[in-house]
């Protein structure tokens, strides 16, 4: 894992996509051109949290190292230190994989 020298603001997280399986359950190999981008990733950086109407910080429900599921079109793709990452809001995250 590379060290990310980037801290997202507020309720945003930086996510590294986790590669999906290259075979189906039946053993069919999926070519690169037919693969979809994975919608599972690992959080590599988190912001401090959003602020409510009174100005108090609402703590994030996720932390660095969590494996998460997110929507197919979630986030903004960036390249940081030569690595492809996503920046997204915490609300774009569907859940944490146990």
C-alpha cells in the first residue's frame, strides 16, 4: 500500500478500487474489454467529517482500511502519486464489507 499525502476535506474519502475476479462462478475467463470497473474499494484517506447546522462536526462512519461498496458512477477519478484513486462523499458509500 502506498502512502497517500492527501487529506480530503469534510465528508469526503479517497478510495482505491479493489480488482474483481477474472473468472465467473462457472469458470469462464472474462476478458479485460468485457470487465466492468469494480464497485468495491479500500479507503486510503478520510476527511474530518461534515458540519451540521450548529457548526458541530459529524464524525465519519468509515475509517482508513475499511473495504466498502459504492455505486457504479460514484466519485471522481484522480491520479495521485501515479495511482488511480477515487474521491467521493461518504453518502456515496453503500456499506462496509465485513
